């Protein structure tokens, strides 16, 4: 089992540059369960995102995958492994999917209660991804039709993670009382969705170029754009307005993510740090995008610098046990973001 745990720990930074360093900040009792839960979710995401699987293959595999966690039927597991042969093993994500047996062995070493908390939300995510799975050739032309669908999609791929984490935090910490857990659950969905929206905005142009689109038809129609004309210089102003609307939507969720983090008892410093770091990084990413939104349409990937990452990490360490200071720092970034929105709007 030690070798299998080591595999999970070593593969994590290969498939997630954002969450791997924050997971390492968690208390020892949470580190491995959260890492394994993330890897299991990542496998579902790899199937849904694969350009090498047909729509029929994706839907069948995601159903089988969900059923592994819903019904614990060996038949679903064997069928899934057989279907997995259709997925290449070139990328780190794909290699992880092929190593599902290793990850599942570590998962099954957890207590039944811990397994139950993880299984419920991995299944929910997988079935949601099944609903929104698309064939590669169709994504550019028909994916999300409305803002409501975008909201539902981000719930399945990320809001579910917010609920999963809440269950694990509550299971681990006696300091998180049932009353606190109830309040966390009211905000958990936004915690995941806010971070996902930032990823969607940041990767929008790159996704479009590889045949994917998370921009709802409704929003494109509102600004009289298409997934092709959004790149044309003469449409820059309208593209800017479209991006601004998506950014405002992300910030609304991130506001609630801050409230979520501040509800976690101050004595759970490591859990608070795990939550606040991606939140500060997400806000800095939006600020960078907002300063030059149209850079999104270029070929260079937008990402905050290592200097900014280190600065926010240092500030998070200082502020982590003070709700007042964390809120003050968040609002400072938010104010800068709003000023850019007003100036550009």
C-alpha cells in the first residue's frame, strides 16, 4: 500500500499545478483523502475532455465510472477498465486514468464513512459530465446554450467539489460543528464554481482553438458575436463586454467563496490556508485578465507570475487567522478589479 500511496502523491503535481501545492498544506489526516478524491475527479474529467473518445464512448464510460461509486458493482468496474482501452495513455491525465486500480486501492483503504463522502460526489460529478459530454467536432458549434446551462455545468464539474471538501472537512475536524457545516454547505457550491469560472475565462481562447467552447449561445447572441467572430479586431469592444460579464459572474461566486473560508474555525489554520490560497490566486488572475482582456484572444496563455504567487502565499500566511485582514486583502484586490471594469466599461 505504501507504494500505491506514493504513486498518488507523486502523480498529483503532474496533473494539477494549482491544487497540488495547496493540498500539501492540509493537515496530515486530510492530505491523502483530498488528494485521492481529486485524482478520482480528474479521471472523470479526462474522459469527458478526451478528443479521442466518441460521444457514445464518453457517455458509456462516465456511466460505468459513476456506478463504480454508486453501486460498488464489480461488473461496472471490469467493463470500465475494458472501455478504458480506447483511451490513449499519452498525457499525464490519461496515464492517471489507466492507473485507476492503484488509486482505487488507496481509496478503499479509507474508512467506510470517508469512502462514502468521496464516492457520493465523484458519482454526482461523473453523471453531470455525462450529461454535458460532447463529441469533439460538435463543441465549437453547439455546447452550452444559456447562462443557466453554464451555471449547471460549473456545478457538476466544480460545485460538487465544494460539497465534497465540506464533507471531508467536517468528518476530519471536531471544531467544525453541525451548525458551521450547515452554513458551509450553503456556500460550498460557489466555492467550487468561482474557481472553475476563472479557469474557463482564462482558457477561453485556447479552448476555442482546440474545438471547445464554454461561452453560452445566449451570451454570444447578446453581444452579436459568434465563436469565430469573437477573434476579429473590429469586434473587440463587444468581446470586451462579454468577458466583463463573465468576470463579474466569477467574482460573485468568489465573494461567497471568501465567506465560506472565513466560516472555517481559526484553529484549523491549514484548512483555511488550503481554501484562501486558490481564492487569492484566482482574484489576481482575474485582475491580470481585466487589465488586458483582449490578450485572451492572443496565443499566449495568461497566468500570474511566480512572484505574485509567492507574494499571495506570504500574505495568506500572515492573514490566515484574521477574518478582518483576509477580508480586507480580498476587498483590496476586488476594488482594483472593479476599477478596471468601470474604466473599460
